């Protein structure tokens, strides 16, 4: 799988984690990379405490089970400068990802988890230029780079 979608955004502030989720994924939704049903599946999963993954006090990986509502594998990232409340955490880094099949979903989850655990302590990483290049390097072994590495 070399054909997947990536987007990057920075927002000063976001009111709720649900708004953060929708804002982070808005470009992928607009470009029909996935449907709104997949985002609803993520919200439902969070409310049922199933498949969201809070990596540390500042990073969350939103995702749901692999789905036909994902038309193309994607990673959407949003940096929230002032943070957004997520239960007892204040998140600054919001990742949303999705895949159509389980094997690719696991690869994305594993790669993003490793990326966050190894790289998330460097605040400079979360600048737009560094995030794009760092993710590109991290994903290169599985996907051969990022085909559309233009930020949003």
C-alpha cells in the first residue's frame, strides 16, 4: 500500500475533543477519503471506551475498526496550540487515521504508536515542516513515503 492520504493542520484553540476530531479529519472528509459514518464510528468508540488511543498527556490517536467507509488509507494530524480537553487530559496533538482492512489498520496503528513514543518529546517536531518530514520518514518503511505531503 503506497497510496494513502495525509493532511496537517494547526489551530490555536478547539472547544471539544469531538470538534478536534472533526476538524482534524475535515480535509480527508472533504476529499472523500472517508465518509462521515467513519467519524461517527470513532465518536461512538470513544464514548464506549473502545478504540481511541491516548498516547500520553498530550497526544491522541483517534481511530475506529477497519471499515468500508474508509475509501483510502489516511492519516490526519492537527496541532492544537492551546490544547483541547479530553476527559482528564489536555491534548495538543490529534491524529486521526483509518484503513479499509485490518492488516493495514494494524500497520498504521503500530507505526504511529512507535512514531509518537520515539519522537513526541521534541516540541520542535510539531512544527508543520518537521511533522511532515518526520512522519514521511517513519512511514517510509511501510508505505514508501507520502504521496501528497502538502499541508492543509
